[in-house]
């Protein structure tokens, strides 16, 4: 399996970095695993799973990655305390 990393600058402007790999983990900016791909079996099949797939944790564990990933659809924060002044609000959509 090969992985191509496209550096900042984009396809056509910067040559991709191509690496041979048996496992690939893509992480978000906080270091959480969000996607995993790995070679497995005698025929070197490729298992791929993303964070919201039901088998994501199983694929991570089979790849030897022991960490929990929690997928949250919406983050709900508590309301501000009484008397707080709103200086900025979240953008809609």
C-alpha cells in the first residue's frame, strides 16, 4: 500500500510525497485518530475505517492502536453564568 501526502500548496503545484506503508492513521488537529487503513491477511487486503464507522475501534485495535475515540455530533455547552456579558456569538451554519 502506498500513501501520498500532498503538502500545503496542492496538487499540481507541489510534488506529493509517496511512502510505502502497512498502516496509516489520520489524526485531527488535537491528535485524535479519525481514519485508519491497514494491510492484513495473507492476500494483503486493506481494511479502512473512519471514526463514525461501527467497526472503527476494532480496526484501531487490530492495528495495535489502543486509544478511545468518541464521535460527537454537536457540542452543547452550559449557558453563561447570570450577569455575564456576551462579547461574541457563534456563527450560524
